[in-house]
C-alpha cells in the first residue's frame, strides 16, 4: 500500500476488522523507484504499521521503466504483490481502489475504445497469478475515506504525480466535474460499468461453452482446433484467445484489443508471434498459445512452491525449480515425448545449482519428485473468473 488517503484509510479499517476476528494482517508497499520521495514514503507507511503492531515490507521494482511507464509499473506491482503473498502464504491481498477509481477507469477505457470487458466494473473479489485479490473499499468514495481518516486523527501522504497532467488518469480526474454537468457523474459512470459487467458475464458463459467443446490443455499450453475456432463469433474467439493468454502468462489484465486482433490474424496466417509473455503459433491444425521462454528464464521457486503461477514440482531441500532451458541437452529421451524442443524448454525442472536433477515433462524422471500443473478444468474456471 502507498501512503495515500485511500490506502491509509483501508489500513485502519482492515486493522480493526482483523483485530476483532484475530486474523493476521501483513502490509506491503511497492516502491517503483520512479520518484525520489518514494522510499521515504514507504518508510513512513512502515512507521504507521509499526504503531498498529503490523508487520510491513517494502517491495522494490528493480527493472528500469520503459515504454508505457504507468502500465509497466502496474504490472510490476501485481507481480511483486503476488510473489509476496505466495511467499507469506496469505489467503488474499486487499487493494484500496475506490468508487472514484472505478469512474475514472471507465472514462479512460472509453477513450481508448475498449469493449465490454474493458468497460466492465472492477471486481470486488477475483483470482489471478495464484492469488486471491480483494477490493474492500471499492464501494466507498475518496472523500468519505478522507473524512474517516480525519475522524481517526490519521494523516496521509499526497503523491505529487496525482497532479501531473502528463498522465491520463490525472487529466480524467480533473475533467470529472465538467462531465457531471453533462449527466456523466460518478454514480452514472459506475452504474454503466456495472451493466457492462452483466454483459461480460453472459459473454463469458458463451465462451465457456465453446471452450468445453473445443479446447485442449497440454503442458500448460492452450490449443484450439483452427477450423472450429475460425467459425466462432468474433467476440467469442477474442474472449477465448485473451483468456488463453492470461491463463498461460498469469497476467492480471488482458492484452489491448488491437494487439490481440493483430496477433490472432498473424498466427492464423502461420506467423509465429509473441504477446504478453506467450507464443502464438499454428501447429498441426491447432492454434497454440504457449509460454515464451524469455518470460520464464529468470523465474525460480523452491520445491513445493508455485512456479510461474501454475506449476508445483517437489524435490529435496537445497534445490531450485527453474525453466528447463538449455539443460534439455541433458535429457536423452526428450524426443520420445513427442513435444518440440522449444516447448519443453519452458517447462519446470529441478536443479541443484547448475546441475539438472529432474525434468519430468522432458522425460528426465527422478524418484521422489512429483509435478502438478494446469489442466483444462483450470482454464475453464479462468474463463469465468476473469
């Protein structure tokens, strides 16, 4: 959480709730490293948590921002929080989005030409990246949360970037009063977003039925028979493809629609393309959405932990789970699996430092190790939960 009013108000509310139910509460602040003041603000939040007797951890984004800085920072925030949650075996992570965020997001996505999913209301409760996410103050207005803080004698930190008109959200926030004079006030925007959520639910049900009939999930990849896939309505096709990319990559948000449409056309034209950490290709009459090796090559986990958001490989203490990668050269029987080298390189393997101990999917089996991973039932569930 940041030191902003929304986060600090949620902290106070969550603290009271957890204390009354004897529930453990942990707090994390993400420092994106984009502002010099961010570290001091994270330290300030840590001090507030200490006063409440709550453990606090600052999660730092080490990658240099590039391209869409706010989008990259948002993706990094979810990734860092999901890793933190899984490391601490948390039941859920609470985010401090408010009704104001809901209305602003609707306008921003409308300006980008988003479809039903983009315009649908934020979820109160959902699963992604191996974590349950909650938005407990989504029905609250920012002004009400600030009034709550004032009544508690609590303060907050104002982020100067909230006044930086280089960012879309800031410009939208400043335009909200003018929109209200046209009848597009906060309540109207939120109610429209909720109706879009109802439409999203109906469309997701249709996509789920199509997936039940068509989809295969192998080695964690999602496969669609091309001929049957091409006959589906455009909305259903794109919904299934976006769900497959989210399922394989673990991304919290679906790809931008224009990018999704473009890679679909290219993949169906037998061009191998990448998007959101996934590879899309056409093989033996199947449109395959698989994992991109570059997206997993640096990921690691301890045996028994979730690796890449979907796999759990057991093994002895002192070892590590990583992508098989070039160590496939140590798997004498990988060709007998019938899977391509590229595909196998993205699957989980067990290492003792640089020594390969096991790669079950590539035919390198070790006694005492077990592997569990995603299947079709998981994909079908993901269609309805995103």
